[in-house]
């Protein structure tokens, strides 16, 4: 493979990993809130969080483009106060991957927290442990496997993201080109050999991530 192909692969892996790591704390917090708390409008929040899973990815990408574009409310604020551009940069790639992967992480974390027996937490609280200590010493360890599985699943989703990414970040070679975008461009240009190589690598990486997710979902907490 050429250096340009390796650059696309390494860029995709790096952005997918970074997006997964950055959204994990938010995914854990959201999953815990959905699993353990009830409030007015909870079902609406759950529905909104799940929307990227069911609406066309290009629709999500267009929403992000309008929000983070130079004239968008979020993008304009960031550019004026932080001097950063989001659209058509690696930051746009990062945001698109995170938004499209976040629902899978939240859903898996939620299942993990729902499977934790509240009696263990109640025992810890009765022994004088604070809510924070109980969470980090009882709840989080017992839900650990589901959280890792969710991270692997979100990583796999980020690897294959296309629709939102190409709208928010484009297909700038050496800057925002991901494997899925590279496959699309290669087919458009008649480079089927390059597309097939990228597809093969994508399949291997996705298989490994999904296998890891299933492995941790099947494991019992230690």
C-alpha cells in the first residue's frame, strides 16, 4: 500500500479512537442517568439520543453543518471566541464520528448499569460509603464489561461513518479523508483496486471491534 493509503488508515483509526475516548465519560454519565433516574421528559431525551441511529446520516451531517458552520450558532461562537474552525477540518471529522457513535455507547452503558444489583449499592451506602465512592467502587466495576463493550461498538461505528463525515468535513486528502470516504472517492474515480483494499481493511477492523464488544458483553464482572 502507498503512504497515502496508510495515512488514511492511521487517520481514521486515530479519529475513531479519540472520538470514543472523548465521549466515554459523557456516555457513562448519560447511561447511568437513563438507567437509574426518572424525570419528566426522559422518554423525549431517550428518543433524541437515538435519532442518529435511525435518521439518514446525511441528515445528521446537515444538522451538524448548520450548527458548526462559520455562520452557525455554535461554529460562529467558537470561531469568534476561540479562533477555531470546525467545518472541513479534522475537528469536523471528530464531531461527526462522536455524534454518530454516541447512541450506541449510551445504550450499552445503560444496559450495563441496569444489570447492576441495587442491593450491592445499598449495602455500601449502609456501611457509610458516599454516593460517589459507591459509584466508583461498586457500580462502575460491576458495569465495566458493558462499558468496554459499548466503547468497542462505538469505535466500530466510528470506523465506518460516512454520511455525516463527508458533509461536515468533506474529502480533503491528507486532512479529512477517512476510509469510508476514500472508498466512495475511489469508486467514483474508477479505482476499484484501492476501494477493495480499503473495504478489506475496514472489514477486518470492524470484525475485531465487534468481536471485542461481544466478548466483554458475555463476560461476567469479576
